[in-house]
C-alpha cells in the first residue's frame, strides 16, 4: 500500500482547530472523529463543525466547547495516565504520548525542571487535548503516515499565557523548532 502524506503550509501558523478542520475537509467523517474522541476518559466538552468562508476560500471550522469554564492544570504524568487509561488504539496512544513527551521535554528545558514536574496549562486544557488527540485519530483513520511542512514562520510579537507575556515564538515552541533544525 502506498503511504499517504500531508503537507502543512505554515504561512499562517498552525493550530489544532485548523488541523481538525483540514482533516474533515480531506474526507474524515465527523462522526468517526467524535466516536474516536469518545475513547478518551474526558467529560465536559462538545465538539462541532461549521462551514466558514475566509475571503473566497471555504473551510471547516472545528470548535471545542466546554461545559465548565474552570480548567485544571495537568501534569505530564496526568496526561500519560489519561491516555493510558483510554480506549484509544495502541498506535494512537503511542503517537499521542510521543507528542506530549516532546512538548513536556521542551517545557522542562525552558523551566529548568524534570519532565515529571512539568505542568501543562494551555496544552493540558480539554480543548488542546481534543485538538491533539483528535488530530492523531484523524491521521490514523485517513491512513496518513508521512508529514511534511514549509518552514515554521518566525515572527515578532508576543502572546499572553499563564506565565505572562512571552515573545513569539514562545520559548518552548522555539525549543521544539530548534530540536528539528539540521546541525551545521
């Protein structure tokens, strides 16, 4: 069987909502995505899709709504336990754990703590978990095994997060980008 590939053109960055919308536009049935996410032991959210137009381009917008506005931080270990206790396929569990391990290692390096001491704020939130796990489920269901992208856009500016105002790209993001750059 021929490998299926995806190319991310990162001219405007990339978010979980954008990836989920693109997967649905590429043929992933919404019901399959929702059923796959039901394997997670997470409650208090709803996922929806809507067709939108941005200029002359139509696309699918995915929204994750929360029943409660208060979210709790999740440690790296909390996320590993959540994924391990889920009914996701072993392949999806492994890929999701790899993503969170890489994110955790980047955060640990930036904060100068051990991986087990990392607490995810924004990425540990329910909507981010749905974005990440849903994307991996979608890639698996569509049979996508190869990933390519344009260079990551490096811009000036800042972002507000739980740690205050951070420069863009945020330090952990910059750490992830640098870890994949070729060494000279």
